[in-house]
């Protein structure tokens, strides 16, 4: 149900015809936040993004996010997300906008497990898992100046993985 609401919000934002960023402009930014994995563990996350403003209210955005690390009972895991999305914005005022994201993300889990067999001998297992998923998201941005904006966003990177982040972007 939440995915349908997010998709509807993103489409509504794309349909808005108010002013927004200048078409043809490029922006880049960084963010930091928290990732909730499997509904119970929370990890710090950080990332970067690069976007191209196609129309006044529609941008194409690529991003990278480190979703967090686990080091527990011999298990070391690193989770990363690569994404490509359409971002539709709806200006509420001259400085404040709401936006929706609809795209695809590739989640990568890589790590190793170190344990001991029944004879007390140590062994190590390496693994890598990659998944491609639909990436919905909603957020808000506020223009701090003509070129600099702050933003807050909630993304559902995977069925059991959500990310809440705050960031800053710069328009070139």
C-alpha cells in the first residue's frame, strides 16, 4: 500500500507545472542518515548523488549510499546501494519543495564469516549478494541560497530496508 502512495505522490509531483530548477542544470550533493535493516537493527549511512534537471520539475538522479557495516560473532558485512531514479518535485513556496522518487537500486551485501569446525580448526566463508529492486522515496528540500539546498528523504531501498537521510546539494 505504501508503495502505491509513494508512486502516486511521485507522479503527482511530476505533473506539477510550477517553477522549479532550471532545465539543463546539474546538481551534486552528499547526505548522511540511518538505515533500518530487517525492522530491528539500525546502522549509520552516508552517500552521494548527482542529478540532471530534465524539466523544471523532473530530474534524473544517480546515487551511491553506504548502508552500514556489521561486525558481530565472526560475521563482517558491508551493504551498499547504487541507484538511478526519476525525481519529481512540487514547489510549495519559493524556497520549499516536496519531491518523490521512483527508480531502481542495486543493493550489494558483501562480507565474510569466520568460525570454527568441530575439531577447533578455523575456517572462513566469503559471500557477495546483489539484488535489483524498485526504489520509491519521498522527501522535502529547502533552498538555502540560489545554488545550495538542504534536503531530507525517506527511501525504501529493499523490502526490509529503509533509509532516512539529511543532505545538502549544490547546483552548477
